[in-house]
C-alpha cells in the first residue's frame, strides 16, 4: 500500500520502489539509535548508575555522538588481513540483517514484500549473517577473531534448527508461511494471539495453549543465540575473545557490525511477536475504527508493532545484564539435548492436535 | 650468571609449551593445534598476566604463564631507602587492598626493631585490614562474575567497595594509596563518628551482599560454569604453595590469623570458611563467606576498641608528632635523625607474615643495623597462586581459563613486585 501511495504520488515505479525499499533502512537506523541508548540506560539502571546524561535530555543524543565519532575514526585495516573479504564482511553481515526486514509486516499497509514464503525467507536470509561473520573472522587473520567466527557459525547454525521447528509448529496451526496471513489470523483481540492458542474456536484452543507457550520460550531462547546476545554471546565474549569476530574492525566497518546486531535483535523480536503476539495487531481493537478514521489504523498498527518489538528487545537487554554466558559445550548441550527434542515433541503434539 | 635477554627467553617459553605433557591430544589430530597468546593486554587477565596457551580446538593442552610485565624492582628499591620511605611502596603491591599491605609491612619492621604498637593502633590496623579484605573480596567476586559474563555483579561489588574507599579517605586521607601505618603505630586516630558510620555501612552491607549472592548462587549458568572447573587437590594445593582463600577452598583449614595470631586476632570470634571441592565454585564460596566473617570481625573490633595513643612513645624508633617537633628540642633531634639516618634496627633477620586477602603476605628483612634493609624479600601470595594456573587449566576450555584465572584472583602488582 505504501508502494501504491508513492507510485501515485510520483507517478514512477522506480522512485516508489526505491522509497519503500529504503524505509526499513531508516527504521533500522532510527531504531538502532534508540536501542543503543536504551541498552546503555537499562544496563546503567540495573547497575545503579545513571548512564549517559550529558548529550541531550538524559543523554538521548549520545548515540548520535557515538555514531559521528565512529564515522570520523580512521578505518584501520591491518597489514596481514585478506583485504577483499575484510571489506565485504561487514556489508554482507548488515545485508543479511537488513534483507530480513523485507518480509516483515510493519503494519497492514506496509510490508516490503508479501511473499508467501515470508517466514522461511527470513530464516534463510538471516543465515547470510553467519557467512559475513565467518568471513570477518577469517579475513582478520587474528586467532581471537577466528575463534569468534567459528563459534558463531556453530552456534547460529545449531540454533536455527529449534527455531525452524517452532516456526513449523505455528505454521501447522495457521496453514501459511506468509507473515501477513499469520498476523491476520491473530486478530486484534489479545486472546486470539497464538500464545493463547490463536483464533480457534472451542476446546482445541485451550489444549494448544501450553504447547504454544513452550514453543514461544524455545523460539525466544534460540533467537537470543542467533543474535549472539547473552547468555549466548560466546562469539564476542569480551572476557575471553576480546572482541570476537570484530576485534580487528574499527570506524565505519565496526558500525556496520554494530548496526547489524541491533537490526538483528529487532528482526528476531519482530518475528517472535508476529508469530505469537499478534504481530502488528493491537491487543484491544483500534482507536481509528472506533472514531471512524480508517487511515489511522495502519499507523496504530505500526505503533503496536514497534512497541512489541521494542519490548522483546528490552527483555533481551534485561537478560544480557543479568545472566553470565554459557560455555561452548554447555551451549551445544542446551541446543541439541534440550531445545531440539522438546521443540520436536512439541511440534508432533501440536500437529496431532490439529489433525484431530 | 647468564644474562637473560629477550631472544633467550622466548625459545624457553616455546620449549616449555612443547615439552609439556600433551596426553590429552587425540592421536590422529590433523595438525589442529595452535598457540594462542592471551595477554598481557587482554580483558580477562587481571592486569598484565600473559598466558601462552597451546590449544587443540577449544581445549587447552598446555599453558605457560609469563610474569614480569609489571616488575618495578621493589625488593631492590627497598635496599636503598629507609624503612619509613618504603611504606608508600607497599600500597602498590596488592593494589586492591593497600591497608592490609601497610599493616603487614609495619608488623615486619616492628618485629625487627623489637617494638610493639599501642593496643588502639593495633585495633585500628585490624579494622583497616578487615575492611581491605572486604574490598578485595568484593572485587574478586565481581571480577570472577565478570569473567564468566555477568557484568552487573561487578558493578554492584564496586558500589559497595566505593563506600569502603570513602572510609579509607576519611581515615587515611587517601582512597586508594593509603600509606596509613607508621612504624610503631598508625598515622592518625579514627574518630568515633567514623566508627559509627562503619557500623552503619556493615548493617546495610549484609543486605546488599545477599542481593549480590542471590544473583549468582541462584543462577544455574553461573554455577555450571564454575562447578568442577579447575579442581586442585589438597596435596597439590599445599605443594604449589597456595595460601589464603584458594587453599581453604581445597579443604585445608589454614589461616594465619588463627595459626599464628598477630595483632588481636586471638580475641576475635570468627570462623574460617573451608570447602573441600577445590574447584572455582568453592573458591568463590570461600570468598563470599569470608566477606561475612570480615564484617563480623569489624563489628567486634569497633565494639572492643580501647582508648589511648595510636603511636608508640619510643623516640629512637618512632617518628614524633609534628606539634612536638616544632616546640621541643629533643623531638626535633629525633625527627632529624630518623628521617635522615633511619631507625637502625638491630642486626638480624626476620620473617613476618600476615593473612592478606589473597593469602600469606610475608616480609623477610635482613638488617645490618643500618637505616635501610640489607635485603628484603616479599613473599607475595599472588605469585605463588599463579603457579597453579598451568596445572588447573590443562584439559579445560578457553572459557574456563578466564574463570580459573578469575577464581585464583591474582593481582599482578604483587606477583611482579
């Protein structure tokens, strides 16, 4: 719809697709600015500190200042690095996180591409991030970077399995891989969200409820691992591997990794909310419908979507500043011995309920 | 003696790494071993400790710690300065608990000179030493938690430590490099207001520390990261020369405060926390329990502290008060003699050790009857404790290395001296 709007406005398909394609970048940039500030504030308040206070009201412009500083910094490339790969890696990593936004429905009026394989596309394209990280670790020609990269590859690939199984669980109930359809299935009443069993009538909904909760917990844990956040931040464990795969990066290239991490955080939160918490739907009807202004509804939807995403991002931060990090073998144990079997059994049970 | 150069040392390290017992290696390893240089600039090596790790994947096959990046030659410097002048340098040994080092050094020199500080001074020394122990253990626990990834506990620990440093500021005039003890007493008295504040701090501290402990002990990830990691047996611990909390975590109930009571520790009622597991978790538990015991001791000290002088009246050995120097001839002469020629303890040698937060801190001083020591040897606990690292990390993973180093709690300031 946004595309149509701009196409009518400018009368050119090229400009319209360019603008609607660039919107997620703007969103990511703005969200990152907010999320970095939030991260610092959350950590500060958990640790009895104030955090940034000087730049702007309660330091809200601190991230702008940081980004400006990072852009101005000398872009160091160590002499023994593999120059080509070293330069491609941050772009590839960022691209992977950015491309995932194409299929995420921000509101009923704006989804970059309403492809039918939406959720599968997101999982697949997020996998590109691993390629970027491996590339960065290898090209840096640094043992710490290499360790970080290899750990990251092992971790992300392992944790994609429970993620996909949980996604299948939801897909089995709804019968579509299209994220817009998945969202529309969960109506704008919170008891119709998938976490509460979806908009299914009768006793089935009640039976589904516990399995959906299990599914959500598994999905959320795996999404933490996929974004390399604590307690699964072993690829960049600063007390072990200094900076992990981005040890050798500085300036604008480091900013790319940084942006990618926060973009990824929002992407997985968005997927979690789209699958289980009604996506862009409001929990209790729309104000726009109430007063008869239907154009207000998409804006409200965008608001709710951002709020839900930001909430899950906040939970990620909360966990990060509370939990220690796991060891590599414990990480793999958790994935292969607990999450995958539970997710699989969960999937079988849900499938069985849907058949009956 | 053969002179050590950089070129002659480096092959030695490589030799030590390659010659180390490598029975953990898989026989048909596809040449997948590598040598990783951890430190001296590394976020988890507590200063400038350098660890060379020989790795098979994530598993550590051998490890050689290399010291000396913070070597300042304090033992040699001590031979060229008077006994009083060396007090500020003791601050820089274990820089997390300076007052405890001051106390250890003052006790050694007093033992050599054959004098004893007045009771009130001794109580104040105990008070400062216990506060320093709390300081040190708060940092140790926080740093251990930070090494395994929980940053918040570290900052909560620093918040509490900050309050103790404020007391140091009030009592000694400096937050960090206290230089508080003098030979024959302490620099200044502690007012009753300060003591009241310390009691108030202890009252709220226990609650705050409970909060910190809940975040760690109830956390399965934290416990699993430490349990059974870096185990050292009772016998090995004694052989390596472990002292302090690390030794007590291996099941040896040895505490110099109890074994060879100094100051007034024999009048204090406190337990010696001992665990038998000998792993990282036990070392953490010992420190946590000792924190509570220290808080208990501080309470008792403030309860029992007598009134009186804080400096001994012994003109040949102890610096007189400034007010007296400016008004009386005798004191002016003594001050001049002590400052210029030193306290001239009798000919002899002495070893005096105290239970520092990290372990046994001993000063071995040989005197030829001059104003400066003929030889001073510092037995620093961290130096002995670091010896255990190669033994402990063998067969563990990289992530465990930082946990083990954190649980040993070495301070490079005193390991390198």
